[in-house]
């Protein structure tokens, strides 16, 4: 059922571009809209898309069966609201946004009755941005998380699973919007706060030559797109603040054990972390 | 000048064992003492050592030109103090201990006049221990840090550099004892506190299936030898407590920016961390 569908990618950045390339490899018809002329030209020159536009082309929007938003989190709700009038009945709309709470219910409640929006989050990325860095192989080790609600049809969920398989995601998982945002606050956003804070706590650039793998691994994600992540953090503010507090309490508890030279407590913490971390080996 | 030297490894664990294997590969004569019969049998069976003992064999100690301690940090001072009577004049003693302050000056001041101790820290390891997991290729990407003092001869420093080259370390660097312990508090020990605390802040094992590379990279070192690291942390207590405080202040500063929705401040932190992290790319 995925065959013969026309895909329109709105926002040809790293993720939108990687998805476009992945769909193209599977011989789908892919179109794109991006305000950046260079992104469209790049996609045309590399045969990633059949047709593209830097303006809101009603014809392009109207012929799509599936519209995938690769827009910044702050733009997606307004974009769909303003352009749904051009969409043909039964168009399926989806996205790549890393936080779901402030987006999914807003879109689903403003949407025309004959359109459907389903939230999707490809947990993949790079430390660089733009379609010039796009690469569908970033999906190979990654999870595609779908966040369907009671407004979604089983057909749309099944369709998105097919898309995930064609894009060669490692796993395709369904979570509620709330579960997704809580999980992402801990596993992804908190880890970014930690990496950024570790880099910023000390001007350690003169120490680069002594650095081992542990520090490099831990701070790799401190290279970060400041505009995107500021938006994502604000959208998940409550979850993230709770996770940061929880983490800081744990670090302070460790510090207190060290101050008191409480060896048993320190060892217990090492034993617990070792045991828990083993669940994450793959 | 390294040729024809007899090396005695005291403590055939992961590091002592890896060094023994690396020296053996370069055709050096390697001997070992370890209280664990299994470790000695393993080393003999795999042709890593020529001879080994589970007891304090005065003959074995007395024929060594170089004695390398792979003992736990808490044991090294006493071991040298009690066994220096068996060592022949001009024996060079070195170690692998991850903290230098409480060790180097103690050993150098109790040592016989005709012996020499030089501190060394191979910044290499694994999440598993024991000679059964030893592998000299762990030194390939790693730094060997030497911490010579005014008690050391240029000859000993040059000799240790030769050993480092034969063991194929990526870089061989000299630091003062104080510089070493400060650097290690930030780059290594603080990162371990962070990884352990991140694992312990939440019982996240049910989230393993959603985990991306960032979380895995950040928590890899949360699998940790609780006895060794408790000793190392206590030995570098002041430096580590200062680094933890500095890091917690930075995380709390980030949290405050998020609470106040201070986008400019958050972006500035992302820009700084991105810029700093680029110095660590190699």
C-alpha cells in the first residue's frame, strides 16, 4: 500500500533530506518544499527529488499523498494550519519532531476532518546539519518512534510502520505522547545537558592532548545545533527540569559519600550502575 | 638500552597482564608475582611470562632490572617498603596507578638510595578486569603519562619513554604529580561520577529498547570496578570534589536558564560547548 504514494517533504534539512534519500532509494516519488534555494537545487542535482519549490506551491502540496514535515519544532503547527487548505482529502501528515506533547494534540485538533496527522520521531541525527550532510544510513542503528493517539487509524499506523521498514530503521516502536516525552527527557535531553555542562564547567581545551575515549564519548553530543535544541528543551521543560533535578541529587549524593569517605556507599553505587548498564549492552 | 633488561610485573591484572603481553611481544624477559595462582598459570600457559610465583620470591625480585607494579593503589606503598630489601642496586620501579599525589612522594622518600621510583599512568582500560581480559592493543589509542620529580634521573625518564614506545602508546607525556591529579580529576574521574550517577538517577532498565547511541556512549563507563575506583576517588578526593562542585554549578545554571526560558543564555551555552568540543576532535 506504500507503493505509488507521492511523498512531499517540507523542510529539507538533515532529517528531511535523509528521509528523502531513503525513500528515493526505494523508488518512491519524492517532492520537496524548502525556503532555501540551495537545498532544493542540491536535491534536484542529486536526483533525490523529482520536483521542488522554495515557495508554498499549492499544486505540489495538493498532489501529495503523504506530507512529511522536517521543519523546526516551532514552525510545524502553523505551517500545517495555514496550508491544510491545499491538501487533498485523506492526505497523511507526519513529522520528525523530538518532542510530542505540545505538537500532536494541537495539530490533531485544528486539522480538517478528512486529513490525518500521526506523530513520528526518528531517533537519529548527526552533529552537523543540512541536506548536504544527509545520509539515510543514520537510520540503520536507530529507533523510529510512533506516537499514535485515539485520533489515528490503524491504517495510518500500519502505513508508518511500512515507511519505517523501507527506511531500514532498526526498530519501530509505539509510545503514547506522554511516555515519549518522559523517555526522551531522560535518555536524550538530559544526556545533552550533561555533555554541554561538562564541556562548559571547565575551559579544558588545553587538556585535549590528555583526553581518553571516555571523555570524548561523553562529550561528543556537546556539539549541538543551538536553535533546534533550545526549542526542543523549552517544549519539554517540565520533564527535563525534573530529570535534571533527579540527576543533580544523585551526583550530590555521590559527592557527600566521597566527602564522608563512605566507601560502602560509593561501592554500592558502582555496583548498581554496573548492573543497570548491562541491560543496555547490545 | 631497554634490551636485555629483566622485567618483573607485580600484580597480573588487566593492566599488568597487558603490559606483560606487550613486553613479551617485543621479546623481553618477563617475570611475574601475583597472589592468584590462576593468573600465574594463565600467564605461563600463554607464554606471557618465563617464570612466576604466588609468593614473595626474593630470587625473582632480586633478579629484576625493572619492577612494574600493577597492584591496587592502596597496596603499592607497603609492597615496595617491605620488599625493597630484596631488590638489587639500581633497580627501576614504576607503576600504573591512576592517582599520583599520595603515592609518588611517599615511595620516593622511603626508598633505598640506590633504587629509583618513577610514576607512570597508562590511561587505558576496559570495563572488565583480570589477565584473562588483558590485551596490549588497549595502549594503541592511549596516553602514557609519566610524572617524574626532582628525584628522578633523565636516564629513567628516557627508559620509560622507550618502554612506552615499545608498548605502542599513542603519546607519551610528562606532567607534574599535581598537574596529573588535577587533570585526571576532571577528564577521567568526573566523567565516571557522571556516568554512574546518570545510570543511578533513574531505574531506566525498562527504557533500554529506546536508547540511542548518545546514552550508550555516555554510560559505557558506568560499568566499573567498585574496589579500584573507590580507592582512586579517595586518593584524589579534594580535586574530585572541586570538579564535581564546578560541574553541578554549571548544570544548575543551565537548569535555571531553562526554568526562566532564557533562550539566549541556553543558546550561548550550546555555542560555547560546540566550540570547545571541536578542540577534542581528532
